[in-house]
């Protein structure tokens, strides 16, 4: 997997991670928002007198600001659809259930749409591209901008339920999701918050990741061979050509080099942070000396190397004494240590681990 593919994968993950809609909450104070679910077929919207919101107290010098989370659906439906399209191994497999919205909109206290407030669900857009075999690497922002222009013509003036129904149908058809959503009854969720009209509340994107456009630009730049030093350094950690397959003999010397005492601060070898001595003791590569003389020396080292306090100095002494490498052998020719399975060390040609703790073995 090259750098471009890594970023494309990251982009796809972000597209498929919409935020869940806010949960229904009881309003405990006059300054908290009021939440309610309304069937898509209902005619009474929050800014209308017959709506339950009219019975909620509104603090002085405050007006209602309404956020609509339209056409709720279960995120699990998307997972199942992508599994059908791509299979269980390649599809989106997170076994989660989360309510999200097809799109979001903001309205003022009179029920008029806030211009350019429409936010399209990137997940719904992505699954529409997948179903209809369209390119998903580009086009989300353009589709969202087009729908915002359409919303201006459909939702002019005070918005009624029929207006929302027409907009929802238009968005479903534009994304090619009529068959996916079928005729199942849906709900809208409204969040009505009391705000100071002179200080409108600042609200981030209520549905999507803020990284989408940056990741698309980054992937396109990598496709052209353009990158930066920080990005190249970051992506190098995911370069498969730099990985060590510890079950292969050619990885032995590279593994030794990466675990050498010189690569770690004094007192920290052989582990970094939480890895501890088990990093080597549980390694599938069995450490051994390549020469007969070295093997004889190595057989005497484990009992003397139990003390973690003097581990670094004693290992350096062992290296200086002739310990030069390792080999993966299954015939008993290596001094294997795999604590805490201590029974492997109790063969006649091995020195027993003596009195130390199992995880105090250095190698």
C-alpha cells in the first residue's frame, strides 16, 4: 500500500464516520435546548403555535434557534449495504448502531431557513456513490453546494412540512438512495435552543468530519508526486516495505538492530513506555549465538542477567564476549527464551532460569 492509498483509505474512513444525532434529553433549565422527534409525515413544525415547543419557557432577551436533523436512519444499514457490495472482508464491518441524519438544516425563530446552513451526510453520499458505481474520491463538496442552491428555491419564506418533504425527496433522488431507504417511515429530530439574537451561537458541522476536503487534496497531491517532509515522515510509519516479518530468518539482524541498547535512553532498554521486557521475551524470533563458542558463553548468561538493575551493562558485556546474532531454529540449536513458559528452558543442555521472576529474563 503506497502513500496515496493510505490517504485514500483514511479519507474513506472519515466519509463513513458521521456524527450521531444528539440524543433526546429532558430540558432541566430554561437555557437548555429542547429536543423532539417529529414524523416526516407530520405537519406541525417547532415554529408553529400548536407544537409542544410553544409550551416551553423562553428566557428574556432570547429567541429560538432550530437545528433540524432530517430523515434519521440507522448507521448499521450502511454497514450491511457495503458488506453486500464488497463482502465481509473488504466492506465496512464495524458492528455499531448509531442514528444519523441524511442532512441537517438551521432555521431562525420564525421558521425561515438560515442561508447555506444545509449539511449533507458524507456517509449517505458515499453509499450512494458505492451503489451507483460513482467515483467517491471527489465530488462531495460540489454535491453539497448544489443541494444548498436547491434548498434556497424550495425553502423560501416560512418553511412548511411539505417543503421539507420535497427537499428530502430531491436529496434522496440526487444521491440515488430511493431504493436503499425504501418506503420505511422516518423521523426528523429538532434541537431548539434559546439564543441571544445579538450573539448567534457558533456551531460546527453537525454531521461530518472536518478533514474531508483536506484529505482529498492531500491524496490528489500524492498522486501527482507532491508531498512535504512532515507528511512523508508521518506516512513512513505505515510503509509496508519497512515492516519486519519476524517469522522469516532475514528479519533477525534488523530486529537485533532495532532492539539494540544504543537505540534507547539509559535505563530504558529494552522497552519503550509500556512494552517492558516482554517485548523480547515474547518475540517469535529466538535469540542465539551463531558460533559454538558464543553458544557456550550464552548458556551461562541467563542466570547472571536476571537483575534488571544491571541489565544494560551486562548485555553489552555479553555482546563484547562474542554474542553476535540470532537464528530461528526448531532443532534446539538456539538459546530460546519465551517467558513465562519456563518449561522450555529445563532441558539438559540449558541452564535453568534459577530464582528470578519469569519476566525478568532479558531476552
